């Protein structure tokens, strides 16, 4: 079967290779700018702390276990 000329050949595209190399070496060219600091703060501090505060504030307000249609969900 392998003699029928349908070998698995990897076709290389210069644009894909350039993009892959850029992504692999991105850490070499990274700089802290106002934009990267802002996005890092949003992703690492502001959003997680905000989610924690919302969840913590609503943690003991609702009781979902064993409730029927005519019963209230609030504790």
C-alpha cells in the first residue's frame, strides 16, 4: 500500500512558519507598556477580586436545596 505514491508529505508555508517562529520567540521582545500593565491588572487582579466579592456577598443569601415551586429561595 505504501508504494502507491500517497506518502504523507508536510507542505511548508512560509507565512505559517514565520507566525510560528514569532509566537515561539515572543518572550524575547515583550515590554511592559501602559497597555500591557492595564490588561495584566484586569486579568490578574481586578476581575478575580470582583468575582470573589460578588460570590462572597451572595454566598449565604440563597438556599436551593429541596425547594418547591411555591417556596421562597431566600434564607
